């Protein structure tokens, strides 16, 4: 699922993973979640995002973490 929503473009945010069609990075969304922001708060402040984008961010970070553990 995340592969449809998250891209890495070397020309955008120095190649950091972003939500497709935006300049919102995966790291920024994770930072907001870590600060206790709810999905609704994120979506209110970043109307270009959808709840599926936030879920994709979580799934992406889980898969990356799993690769680092191996």
C-alpha cells in the first residue's frame, strides 16, 4: 500500500521519502505523530493529505525498521 503513496525523488527534499504529490516528508508526519498529534489534527493542518497517507507512512516506517533489524 505505501508504495502507491510514498516516493523518493532526489529533486525534492534532498531525496527524503515524501507523500506523493506533496512536499510533506514521511519524517515530518512521524514527528507529528510522535508529538501526540491525532490523524485529524494532521489532516486539518495538512489538507493535501489523506488518512491513507498517514497509514502508508506508518507502514513504510515499520518496513524500514524491520529491514534495519535483520
